[in-house]
């Protein structure tokens, strides 16, 4: 293993171990960026590439790290656009496609417009934001069910923290079409809910989902679900291509393993 690659593995393992106890997604990303700022662009690109490669092999330790580095908006906020641009340039130069893919700001395949404006509860929509936030904290299931359609990310963030909410209801939020990217980011950044396989799968299959979210979650999916994604014409072509690449890589790795045993 080249020295640079070996150093990247040691550093990435150490950093991911240090930030893993931090449950809050924003705080975890901030802690990661504080450490990455001390490294040069080439080493950060190597670390991102190593995390991506290990996540591709479904190694849990790196899969969670891959989710963190895929939150490009937060990374850019804490690292700064100049640092991110430098890392992206290195990744392109070294043909690290996994890294280039997640760092490319590709918009969702579908964005709500005037003709397909997200449906919301008319009565609740007339209430003030403060009142809706208050209702999101309450335990009245009738209001909670109606608030699942709210398009304000602050309301959804509070709703996702409500202890009476179930995974079935979170899936309703994640599957809503049309919906805003900000709402789906709230679901993705909720450590409690995004750990559910069904929530991951629902987010990826929503054509309104930001591509960074979908790409960061692909590594968690089973092969059958990757096959379905590769054939899903409703999704962004980049998601289909990534699903096919990942599926082929897994099949090749499995076949290679069989060859070594024989």
C-alpha cells in the first residue's frame, strides 16, 4: 500500500472514531471539518476516496462516515468553498469518481413548481409557524398526521423528534411527491430515523430527493434494491448509473472471492 494511502487510512480511522460518539449530525460534521481543515487538499481527497471505497464494500464503520462526507451543504458551510473546490479538483485529477459524484452539486431530478406545488393541510397552513411548531411537539395524533404534509423544514425537524411518531409516518414524509428538498434533508439528518432501512430506501426512490442524499445512501442497499434503482426511469440518471456501478462492483467482488477459493 502506498505511503499516502496508508496515512489516509490511519487518519480517516482515527477521525471517524473520534467523531462517532457525536449523535447530532450538524455537530458531527462540524467536528469532522475542524480536523479536515488541518490537512492539505490532497490528503482530504484521499480520505474521502478511502471512506467511499470502504463504504462501497458495506463496511459499517465507513458507511456512516460516508453519510457525513456526503452532506455537501454542511461540509461547504464549515470547510469553506475554497477548501471544497481544492478537494474536488484533486479528486477529479485522480479520477476518484465516487468523490466527484458526491461533490457535484447536481439538483434533484424533480423540483416542485407552480403546477405541482406540494399539497398541504389548508387549515394548518393558515396557522402561524410558531403555532405549527407547538403542535408538532404535542401528542395529538390527528394534528401530527396532518403535519406530515407541512413543507416548512423547521416544523418537520420538530415533528421528527416527537416520541410518538412512528417509522410508518416518517416514510410518509420521505415518500411525499412533490416535496421540498429541505424537508427531505431534515429526514436524512435525523440519526434516529435514517438508520431504518425502509427510510433510506424511500428517500432514494423519491425523485425529489437531493442527489447527494441518494448517493450517500446507495451503499446501504441490498442488491435487489440496487437492481430496481438501476431500472427506475423516474430517478435521476446519475442515481441509476451509481446504482448499476455499485451493483457491478459487488458482483465482481463476489466472483473474485469465489475464484480465490477455487
